[in-house]
């Protein structure tokens, strides 16, 4: 595992100290420590760490709420620590965007695999979101292009392939993308409506 920037949050200073020592001995950099969820969120936004490791039970803001904020803003993967393994806590953790969950006491042999899983899942989610965004953009482009072709077909009595060819030619002549030309055709038609 590469050297990571990590924020840790636990209201028990001894646990934070032990966790920090364990992480730093493994070559990681603990960039921030918090004793409550609110401070953990602030530190995460400030330092943009590779990973956040936090306890569930903390004052001011619990770890599940803090994890949800960090997860919703897609800042970093969160690994939750808890002394409790009750089903209701696990269920809440699942819906907070947490990517890994460990029951205390934390040991090296279960911490590092959980960190690896959290990081891998976070990267997979980022990749899926990027692909989804590309698909949405592609669909929007396709709809705009189809509208533009329809406008040209109606206005100049062209076939679909002829309308597309005209858009391509204009795109090359003006050194603009097909998308930009299609959007311009659609916009000009909307502007010119009575």
C-alpha cells in the first residue's frame, strides 16, 4: 500500500495515539486528529486525505453522521471503528457511505486489509461515477444532435445522412465540435420561433 494521508477521529485519546503510531510505523502520514465528528469533517475538508478512520460514538457529531457528510461530498473513503457490532449500527453505517467497518480493538492484521478495501471501493465508485457522467453526456449529445438533424431535415428537405453530413462539414469549416454546431442549430431555432 502506498503512503497515505490519513485523518483519524476518536474521542479516546489513547486509541487515537495507538492508531497514529500503528499507521505511522507502516509509513502513513496522519495529517489530522479529531475527538469528535464535527472536527473530523472540518479536518477532512481542510486536508483532503486519502482515508478517514473514525469511531462511531463521538461527541458533538457521531461518526456515522460525519461519514455521511464526507461520503456525500465525495472527499475521501471512510473506515468506521466501533466497539459495537449490533445490527442496527451496521445498518446505519451501510447507508452512510462508509466503505469499511472494523470492530475494536483494532489490530494491524485487520486494519490494513480494511484500509485496502475502503480505498479500492472508493476508487471503483469514482470510476463508476465518471463512466455514468460520460454516458449522460453522450446521451445529451445524441439528443441534441438528433434535434439538430431534424431541424435541418425539415428546413432544407434533407435526408438524415445529408443533415448529419452538413453538420460535420460546418463543424470542420468552423473548427468547432459537432456538439457545438448541433447546440447552435437548436438554439437558433428556439430564438427564431415567433
